[in-house]
């Protein structure tokens, strides 16, 4: 792999070499007097050169006919041409013909037109040959005092580029001092920025001296110069932490400038340099200000990310900023709202919970207005946020539960489902609200139009109606929603069937239903759908379709809901036996429920509905029928107590998962016993500001708690060292692979094991997969038995297993041919990209249904214990088991568990492990992997296939 085709050029244009212009045609066009033809010819020549052609025959023509041109476009293309062509021979000496262009460049630097001077100076920034640069030094320096700022700013850039050349300090000995004088007299902001940037990179002491001399005027400087000042402050403070107090004052003063870019960088610089509460508070306030003032959604998301980082490291300060963060809910973007709510929920304390809940209630009320009426997704986010608040702080549940219950009949099923789940949890965790919630639920039950919501509401009614009046009201409410019995007239069944046999025309019924639909802009709307069912239905049924919500849902063939209705009524009757002393009333209620049960079975077995009742629903209804006819004390205990205990256990497991999630987010820090701690109380406070004192305290606390220590740093490095060559190779190489989010940094150590000097040694790398090399390899000279550290940066674009391969090429003085040492491949493991994560059951099921990529891996292992196999898969895949420990207890010969992880790119990885123990003791089953992208599903499947046998 070579890079001979690549040239140093600022212009990259694709050109189809399939039909290249002939050099003679370009030469003829250049020799003419038509500037338009010259422009086209120069463009063709530049593109051919960029694509590997040399065109040596054009150089003299261009010198004769293009150099004298006064056209600005022609001159710009000429500079591009001169930048691309080879200026040195194979030995590195400048070609003699390059002398021809030096006079032209000198004339351009003295040209009366400012544009010609400026572009020529910019061109000289990309010239590395000192033989070409040296004769032009006086003309370049003269342009530092030109009247036009465009010329001056480019002249400063040229001086900076020349000074950075290998022997640039000999060409311009006093360049820093010269630029410092220019900086003191310069009025143009861009030129001042370029001058200050040169001092920052080449003479840092002069830049610091200039900054501290003009510290009172920093506020008035332009945005480009202020950005360079911040870069200088970061660099100086990292190298000398004792001096950062005076620089932090400059940063805080810049927080009031009008430029949003500057104050954003100031806030980031403050956080990186100081841990003082005053500095962190100023940075957080700045981020909150940007959150409201900026209209770009991308900017808002970036600012929210910064606030999230502050929340993790300075939670006690961010708690006071929670109301400022919540102002971002005014944005119509759902991603911004979701991230804002996530940050706010982690900052809730007993002191601010009432304010937060009040704000969320106002936002919920807004969603009922005309503007937000169809924004069901935002309403769902708010309901979930209020749910979290009420779980953490039960005392606020009473202020929100009644308002949220109004949304049980919401057309957005997801929002209504979140509300009913919230009510189910609150009624258990807040016994004082039970009576009020049950009463309110019975009043609005008829408004519920979703079968899933009805099922959960029916369970709440049957479980928490405890008094006699509540039980009777619950039975009455359900009966009213079912309507009159029977559900159809059995006497008309034969007539309808006979009518169907006599006439080919079949009566039909149109059942209207409403369901949420997603519009093109991503918002939700209620869509009415009408389905015409080709079956005969008696008149009695047609007249009662809209008599109750339960009846309407049952007549669509939803017998799962029918089974839930029957179970709820059965539980209410069983509870009535405990609270009702009159056997007559109990017998009456039982008889009414039995009539409903029988009618439900008749409807399910009739030919009027398109689908008969399913076996599971039928068995459940029949069980209720037998229980009502012959109530058993043991079974009554199971229905009235054991079910409630199971629900309580489920809530305990949910709290365990939430605690695990909080634990996963927390950072456990440890300090080594011999770490040095500086006690600021014993230091001299003379000349120290309050901010410096606070910063000293925070630094001491960090050292004491080990925040400055990276755990397992040495161990991780050893685990990520890859040997690239053999010990017998003339060049030994090994690499430390550091994966950091979107970047892979290879720190390669190369050792010359020979007695000869290796010349033009080059580390050539290539990649497979979604990996991309960032830098072009450089040539090095390696002395005998010496070593060299080479860093290579690689960009990662997706969570996928990749391969890095290549070789080391070098030359010796004895052998003119190039020697090649092939390197071992570096396999980038997917485990470096994913980390264990936690999500709720509903979110997991939603993602499982949504993700389209699935990889199914058959279980093939020597492990014979189900739990041991699951632990091995969890350890091998670096994933989190979402299934609670209580569900994995016991030995039944079967195990099913859900695993979850999240990549650094925000991708979700879902894994379902289902294994069964066979008669011979071996495990069988499947491991199913689902993700939104193909790469993570395939790579994770390969990893599991490799690791599941129990090997290392």
C-alpha cells in the first residue's frame, strides 16, 4: 500500500479519468488569449494532476502564457497548480525550473491589487521548500504593514507557516518579536487573531505577557481572538495549575460577551479547569442561558449533554438549577424534551419536588389545548416523568393522580396505559389515596376505550374495592359498561342461518374503532377505521353496540378482555362474601355474575363473530364459572391474597431494578493509601481570591476520594497490548489499542533490533469494516537498537467488529530495495463499544417489536447448569440482565432471561436467552439478538458463538 497518488493540496475534486483531456489540447488552450479557455484548461490540468498524472510538458507553457495573466481566477488556478506539482527531485533538491516562479511570486507579493497579494501569501503557507521561500522573505515582511487588512492577516499566516518549517527559525530569527509589535498596533480583529495565534503556538510566553498586559480589554476583543485566548488559557493552566486563579477570572469576565460561541467555550473551560462551586455554578448558569436563547436544536442537544455531564460530577450544584433546565421544555422537539426530563428527574429533591411537579402539571394541561392536543408522545413523556416523581416522593401523588386519571380515556393508548400503570402503583404504595382513587376510577371507567387500559383498570377495581359499598359499586359499573344481556338473541340464530342459506347476500355490520396514527411530520393523530364484517348479527346486538365501552370491545371479538371482565367480577363476588353478611345479597350478586359468564361463553361459541373464543380465554372463564358455583376456601385465599402478594413482589423487583440503574450510573472512586493530599488550610492564603480557595478545597476532596485516579489503568493497558511482529523480525512492534468512543488510538512501539540505521521507516495501515484512517503515515529514521513511538488515529462510525492490518516498510544503506515486515492483524472487539445498561420492561418490549435485525444463535455448550450458562453469557457479552433474581430462582429445567446493553453510538442491543435442560443433561435452546443495525446483531452473534462453549 503506497501513498504516491496523494499530494499536498487544499483542493480535492473528483475527476473521471476515463476520458482525460489530452495534454496537447490543454497546451493549445493555454497558449491562446482567451481567459475563459485558459480557466477551463487550468481546471483540467489541476484535476489530472490530482488524479496521478504528471504532465511535465505543461510547465514551460504555463510559465510563458499563464504567469503574465492579470485575470484573478487564472492566477488562483495557477497557485493551485504550483501547489500540486513536484518541486523537488528524488534526492530532495529543488528543481532548477522552480527558480522561474520565484520572480513571479515576488511580483505578486508587490502587486497593486490586494487580492493577488493575499492569495499569494496564503499559497506560501503551503510551501515547504526553503529555497523557494528564502528570496521572498523581505516581500512577505513588507506586507505586514500593508494598508489592507486582508493582506496583513495573510502575511501573518505566512510568517507563522514559515517559522514552523524545519529551519524556519533561521529564515525568520526574530519572527515572534516582530509579530508581537504587529499585534500591539493592529486594529483588524482577524489579523490580531492570526498574530496572537502565532505567539500562542511559537512563543507562548509572549502570548501570555500580551494577554496579562491587556486583560482589561479582553471583553472588547472579537470572537475569533477570544477563542484563541481560551485555548491559551487551557494550555497554560494544564501545564501550571498554580497560575490558574488569575486566568479563571478572565474566563468569568468573558461569560458576559454577546457571542454564544465564546460563552459556550468559556463554560466548558471553567468546568475543565476548576471544581470550585462558584465556577461550576457560573458554567451551569451559562449553559441554561444558552438552552433558552439558542434556536438551533442541535445546539440545545449539545448543551443538554454538557448539563448531563455536570449533573454526574456536581449534582449538588445542579439541583439548584433544575427549574432553569426545565425551561427547555418550551422547545417543540421531542428529543430535547426527553433529554430535559431525564436530567430533571435525576435532580429532584424534597426541596424542589413541589415546584417540579407543578411545572409538569402545567405542561400536561397545555397538551389538552388546541396547539398540543394531538401531541400524544409529549403527553406520554410527561406522564412517565410525573410517575417517577410520585414513586420517589409519595407525598406528591395525591396532587397529580386525579388530574392524570382524566387521561384514561385518551385516544393515545400509550399515554392512557402509562396513566393506568401509574394509578396501579400509586394505589398500592399510598394506602391513604385508595378510597379516592377507587371512587374516581369507577366514575370515569365508562370513558376508557382501549382494551389494554380496560384490563388493567378492571384489575385495580377488583383488587382494591374492599368495602361493601365499593364492591357493589364495582359490580354495578362493570354491568353498566357491559349493557343489557344477552349479547345476542339466541332465538334469531336459526333464522339468521336459514336466511343466509336462502340468499347469497350476507348481512354485514360496520364496526367503527379509533386508533392512533403517525402523521408524516411525526405527530400523532386519531384515525377512524371502519371494518365491515361479513356475518349476520341480530337486531338486538346492532342496537346496543354503543351502549357501553366493554360491550363495544367484546363485540369486536376481544375475548381476552372478556376473560379479564369475568375474573374481575368473580374476585368482586368472592370479596363480597367477606364483607357482606347477608347471604341473599351475595347469592343475588353471584347469580348476576353467573348470567354474565354464561352469556360470555355463548357469545364466544356462537357463529355471529368472525372468530370463536380462544382456548385460553375459554378455560379461564370456565374456571371462574366453577369457582362461583362451588367456592373453595383455599382457592378464595389464592384469588384474594396471593395475587396481591405477587403484585407487591413485582413492585419490589421494580424498585430493585431502579436501584441497580442508579448504581450503574454512580462512579465508585477509591484513593490509594499513599496518595499525596495537600491541605489548603496549611497553605499561605496571601493574594488568593475566594474562587482560588474554593478550588483548592475541591482539589483536596478529589484527591481524598480518588477522583483523580483512573481505576485499573495499568491492568487495562496490559490487556490491550497487541504484539504486531515476531521476536526474530529485524523490527519489533507492539501496539496499545485505546478505544475511546468514536476514536481508536494505536500507540505503536517500534524497536530497531539490527545494527544498522533504518531509513524512511513507515508504518502503513489499512482497515476493514467501519473504520477509517485519519492521518497519512510519515517516514522516520531509526538508529541502531533504538525505539520510536508512533500514534495512529482511526475513526469509528458504527458498532461493528473491525480489523486493522498493514506492514512496516523501511530502507537500509546496504540494500536499495525496500524491506517489508507484515504485521499481525488487530481485531477491534465489539465489547469495547458496548456497556451494560438498564431499561424498563415496556421499553424493552417496544424495542424488541420495533427492531428489524435479528440474529438467532443455537445453544451449543458444555455447560450443563442453566444459571451458570446465563452468567457465562452475561460475562462474555458485557451486558446487563434485566430479569430480576427472583424470576431466576429455583430449578425447573428451563430458563429465560433478557439482556440489554447500549453502545457508545447510542445503539441498543437486546438479547433473549432461552435454554432448556434435556434428558441427557445437556442444554438446548436459542439466543436471539435484536438491534436496529445489522452490524451489532452480527458482531454480537459471532461473539456469543465463540464464547458460549465456555472457553476463554
